[in-house]
C-alpha cells in the first residue's frame, strides 16, 4: 500500500472475515466499499462495513507506505452479480489478464475504472489507459443493465504477475475521481504533459506517449485532508498543456463539468498560449543525456540571460548563452561530446535572479 487512498481487493479471506481481524496488522485508518464504510477509531472499527468479501473491491486509506499482510484461504472469484450502474468489484484471479480478453466490449459494461486508470467501451473497442486487470486490485464496473458477469481467469505464465509500483505524482489519489479522455489536442507532442487544476490546485496529470486517447485522471474532494480544495460536482477543471520546453498552453474545448466515477471523451481541444510570469530554469531534456540535451527556460520580460555549465568541482566549463531574450519560453542545446561522463550543473541568471539544475552525462 502507498500513503493515501488505495483501490484494492482481497483474494485471501480468513474464516473470520471481519474488518478488525483481516486488517489487524495493517496501518489503515478507513475502508470504503460500495455503500459501506468503516473507520478505525480509539474504540475499534465503527461503521456499517463489518466483513470483507472476495468478490468486492475496497478503497483503503493508509497512513504510511507498507505491506499489509492478510492470512486465510486463497480464493478465486470470476463470477459477479452486477446491478445497473456502478459496481465496485474485485479481481481475484492469480494472473494479470488483458481487459479485451476478459471483458467483452458489447455495451453491457460501458466503462471500467481503477485507481488512476480507466477504460471506456467505444464502438466495440476498449479505449483508455486501463488495459489489464491485476491481482489484488479493485475496479468500478459501470453496467447498463443487471446481469451475471463471468470471465475465465488467465492461465499461469512465467513472470505474468504484475508487481505494483506507485508512480511518483504531485497530486494525491482520491476515492472520488473522474477521467477526461482527450483524442486530439492541438500542438501536443510525445513527452508533453497535460495537467488539470482546480482553483490553482493540481488535481491530475498525464504524460502524452503518442496514444490515440490521452486519459487524464482528475481527483475530487473526498474525506481526506490531503484532497481539500479538489474538484466537486459540476466544477470544470482548467487543463494546461505543458510543453517539454516549459511553455504552458491553456486547453479549450467542449469540456463537461466534473462528476465522480465518470468518463468524459473530449474529441478536440484547442490550445492558447500563456506567457510566463516568472524567471525560471525549467528543465533539461533528456536527463541523463548523451551527448546532447536541451535546456529550457522562461523569462516574463525582455531580459539579458546568462546560462553557464559548471562541473562538480565548481569550475565553469562553458557559457551557453549571454544575450537578451524576449518574453516567453526559450531553449538551447548543449553538446557535451568532448566531456567525460559525470554530474554537471546548469546555472541560470536573468534580471538579477538565479537558478540551477543538476544534470548527468552518461556515455
């Protein structure tokens, strides 16, 4: 478990399946199921969620990153009684399964939502950043009718079981989330980032890797202190396209208001340039590099800019620029083909303001 909200399921269930027994060795403060919840208080667990089930999914709030051990029988669940609307269920198979092989995209299920990932059924195909179902995870299945869902667990294959590694991000995972799937974004290039904001607070981000649909999770304000100020019903996020140069563009289009557990497809999004309001050495890409890297910086006003390179001993080894730049985002390329591998420092000075970044040359 990582700190904060985790969307999980239990394939190991004890004869005593009570929340108190199953989570006795876990640093968990709250657990939320579909229409059920329990909170860990000084007087023990309180709430209407008493026992855990192998076929259900759960949000658990962890106070720290840790391994949560549970003891019991290893159970396989691949049949589910779904009702109309959102069903929070488990994935209790032992092996990772491809979504397109496990669940048919035929209209009975129009979307599936996991922790920070989602898939939508469009014209007989699953689109989005959720492509596999993974052991130990929970999923919201949104059904258009009531029916019995059954899928065949994948056969065991070498190295097929996925190990979950929490990806670093600057926002907190919420139990309330929606997804905006952008099909065509004006001016986007592979490696650019799209960010979502609510009143200046970052509530979601995603790197564009060239996929047809960029799937952006956006977090809502739930019971956690860490999500104060996040999105609430009908609020519309502000989306920004962050170019690798550091240039920021505002995305505009037919963008619906936010709603928990919803997926919104935005067919086209135009972009509008935003001028920087700070002097900043944005980043260097790639980093590590061999032998060239692009150094990006921003200036809000016409200014003289000096960019120098220093080695780890503090000696200046190159002056990359020393001239006047107009307001905007700029970049220069440094070729270090004559230098040895190692750590170097880029030092930026403009209008009396200084900044620096560490970069690494690997040959």
